[in-house]
C-alpha cells in the first residue's frame, strides 16, 4: 500500500511494469469508488543522493507537468514520503 501523506489517498501496488536507471515502475490502483489506475514511478530517496540526481528529478517533474499532448504520457500527481518519491503517470496498457 502506498499512501500520499498530504491527501491521505491510498494506492494498491499491482503488477511490476519495469525498472529504469534509478526508479521502479508499478501499476497502482487508487483505493476509491472509481478505482483509478496509474503507472507509478517509485524513486528511492537514497538513489537521489549522488550528485545532481535530485535536481534532475525536479526538472523532470516540472517539465512533464507542463506537457499536454495525446502522444505523451501525462503526469497526474506526485508526492513523497520519508523513503521515496512517487510519480503517478497516465497508465498506458499497451
């Protein structure tokens, strides 16, 4: 279970979708009446300690929030807890 500490929204981790340079991606389902589905990038705060990684992540979030195009995955929401940063993205099943 993943919990957004600011909104108290809860997400159930479903299947593992993949792993990148310093993030793992999971399908998550919001615990709500409409059960929204997202792709969730989970970035360990430990992985952000090497030089410049935190700034690169902040830039990625800033840029992706501004993008709105049918061929670009949409950033829906992001939050962090004590251990990780979570980026909720539009889920593209295919």
